[in-house]
C-alpha cells in the first residue's frame, strides 16, 4: 500500500498544491484536542497523561578538572593552554509530574515577586530573554513564562556584548534568565540595558555579579523555594494566554545578514506539534527510546523536537556538546555512553565532522583496514539481509559503540547535507532522516519517514502545512519539468505572522492569499517526497551568463575528506567558482604523507604552499566529478585559510551555518586575486 501512496499528494481542486498523505483533507492544528491549545498547556497535559513516568534526565557537574597542554597555533607557534573537563553525576531522572509541579512553583514565585501583574492583559505583559545553554532549566523557565503569558525571546550563548544587547533592546526585554556560564556576559552589558531590571540566574549563587541599584536579581534555586512557600491557584494568574498570543520571538541565525526576529504565536507552535506528533509519534516507543538533547534551544530544531517527544512520552537525556564523548570528560563516562540514546539530532556541520573523524581513524589504521572498511560500506548498501546484518554487527560495532550502541535514528536539519555523508553515516551508524524546518514554520515543514527514505530528500510534509512550487522561469525551475520544480511556497497554521519591526520585509515575504515565499527551490520526487535543490539568494551568475547554486555545489564539495569547512564564491567576473576552505588537519596530513608530500605543516603554512593547495584542489575536483557536478560548477582555485571558522570569529553563525557576508569580506583580497 505504501509504495502506491505518494508521500505528498496533490489537492484535487488545485494539483499544484500538495499536502501530507496523512492529512490530505484538512491541515492539523491540535496535537491533543482541546487539552493542548497553547505552549503552557504542554507540561500539565503530559503530567495528566504520563504521571510518574520519566520525562527526562540530566547530569550535574560535580567537579571541574583543569589540564595544561602545549599546542601549536595556526602559525605553528607553541603555546600553553588550559583545558577544562567536567566530571558529571549519574543521570538524575525527572518525572512528568515533577515537571508540571516545578513549573507551578516557578509561576507562583514570579507572581509573588511582582514581576507578573495578573491584572495586565497578556499582550501587555513584559517580555523575557532566555540566554542559557540547553538544559532542563531552560525548558522549565520557558514553560513558566508561557503559562504566565510572557513572550520569550531567544539569544544564542555565543553572542558577544553587542549581540546580546541588541537581543534585549530590539524586543524591549525586561527580564533575562541566564545560565551559569552566561552570568559574566550579562554583568558586562547590564549597565547599558536600562530596561532590563530583572535577572534570574542559574548555577552557583552569584548575586554580586548581576546585582545593581536598578536591578532585581534572583537565584533560580531561591526562586523555586519561594514558589513552594507561596503557592498560587490557577485563577490567581489572571487571564490565560490564547492561541493568537505570541509565545516566542525567535531570532534566525543570520547566515545572509543581521538576524531577524520571527514572531511565533501559540497557534503556530501547537499546530507544528500537531503535525510532528502525527508524522513521527507512532515511530517511537516511550519504553525503549530516548532523545539526546544537546542542540541549542535557541534554535527552532531543538525546541521543536523536545516538545514533540515530551508530547508523545519519549524521554529526553539532557547533554552538552562538550561532554558527549568519553575523552571529553574526566572521572566519568560521556553522555553517549551513559544515556545510550536511540535518537540524536544535529546540523550538517556536526555530521560532516563525525564522518571525517571516522575516515581519519580508518586512514590511520592502515591500507588493509581502509580497504576492508570501504568494502563493508558498499556491501551493507548492496547485499541482502542477513549478510548486511552480519557486516553491521561485526564491522561497524565500534562506530556504533561510540554513540552508546543503541542509536537507530539520526535527524539532520538546519541546512543541506551532502548525499555522500548521509549515505555513509546511514550505513555505518544509523539511518539519517533529513528534515526541512524553517524558523518561520516552527521547525515543521517536512521530514523523512523510514518508508519513504531517499538520499537528499527532506521527505513528507508536516500534516499542518501545505506546499506549492511556484514557477521561476528565468532560472528554468518550472512545474512542467520532468520532475516539477519551483520556489517553495508554504501555507498553514504553523507559518509565522511576521518579522519583528520589519513590516516591509513581512509584506514582501507573503502573497495576498497567505503563501510564505521561502526563497528555497524545491523538487517533487517520483515517490512524492520533497527535495531542496537550490536557494534563490544563493544563485550566482557567472561571466558566461550561466547560473550556479552555491548551496548545491557546496553540499557536494563538503564530502572532500581533506576539507573541514568551505564556502564557494563566484565573483561576477569569474568564469567558474572558487573555494575558500579550512582544511581537516588530520585527514590532510594522512593524504599528504600517502602522496609523498611533507605532512608536518600548519594551516598558516598550507595557506601559501602551492603544492598543498594544488593537492587540495585535485581532491575537491575528484569529489565534484563523483558527485555529478557540471563543467561550470568545477572550481578553478582554492583559498586556504589560516584560522578555523567559528561563531567566535564571525565566520560561522551561532547555528553553525556559513556567515557568507563575513567570509566574503574577510577574504575579499584573496578572492579578487584568485
């Protein structure tokens, strides 16, 4: 039956519009009937349904170990650095009932302190900022604010002083909840943030850091105790938020310019969850599955996934990027080994690093191991069961053990991932499901289901969304093509209402009949799934008049083992593009050694070493041919950068996406000279 059913079906009234096969007649708006209408209903509903079952677990930091190491900088100079490692406790379980009661205590304390005035209508209640790393406490505070009708705004913890200040001033924030690691930054900007009068901080008590004559500061633990001592009744909280009240102003990552504040109502979020629970809810078992939660909650992907799995009763394990692996902690096991998750979510940059890390270890094990491993990868992809199962158990066991040994699904979102990486990790680790979820659609536009898995495809539309591909004839993307193509337009209750303070951009982003113009180019596959093939803003015209798609080209070149990070550039006068790259040091050294070239250089030396640059160019061109790129998409030159790209130096966004304007500006001289 499934094979005959298109994943996304055309509407009889207008075949250019498609909906999920799960909701062809109407778009879903509620995941649990009238029981969950606003975000603040989620934890009370889960408590009623799941009671004392474990909702999530977290690990406390019990010690910090400092180690001094001598390392080489990008110029090859030795310097001593202090590395901090955490010793963590065993997982501490938290039940659904405890989540709900904790939120009740926190709402009571905010009311008792005088921050929340129950007499104020919901839209007039002050906005709050959450500036903290992903943790259970992040969610508890978000749920508390949601229950009281305070709109939350998000801030990535990688923001500097000016970024944090802007994230407070633009949405007119009055309170900030900050994590322990962010207290220092908050203290630095408080004097310039005249309207931020309330600070709630996590971690050890540090009132002296954030106290001032015009601020009221409270330690989260004290806040919780205050609420327990001063309980309130639901009627004491004033009017309940409605579906049309704003839950969150979430900022985009800023990959193409300044971050935009996306206004998301309760209806938007809840409709998104109605779609995700319908699409994925039946695929996971609360008794056996666990989601490892470590992506930033300031990013829509993590927030959307956590709410989805809370609603379907699948427990979460809160972790951090710094403590995932055993060698990243001291005196304890890493989060993968302790939690043994069955589901993880990541962005393409993370998965590319995982794949290249595996490749590095295989290369270092010698040519025999490398040959066996390569044959095993091909064998599992082509040979029938039970032979493929034996290969999986015997040869890929160590790879799987690194993530706890139980992983059965990996989700990727937030950008395009190379097909090679998706196939590789799906073979040696776990099936990788690609999603397509913009901040503007609350993370739920489309996501792969196992039955319709197709490399490169983003799968099935969320049952709360409808989609049409609008012809872009100038670029050759039209519905009349063999596979229908066009700009992705989206409509549904999960689509945002507008950008904060950007009325003109909001008007430009929507049609009169409510379609949101994403700027992404999509394609309907024969099985009905959706594939993202381009982005209009990232289409550039070469000297000969032909267009190339930067995102598409980059997704292919990313598979080059010797490249860690890359950005494709094509100046107007260029006949072919160039690549700006930062090398994968371990893999490049292995390759140079095998090629008989000196392998003891540094990124700074490689940046001016023509032989190394020529070698990297050759490797990238091999990848391009293997990936089926056309003649005009073959790079003509490589710029090797001296420093690694990161949010700290502005070359990556907080969501680990390319900051194209910053990269182009930083290497403008090299681009012009190439």
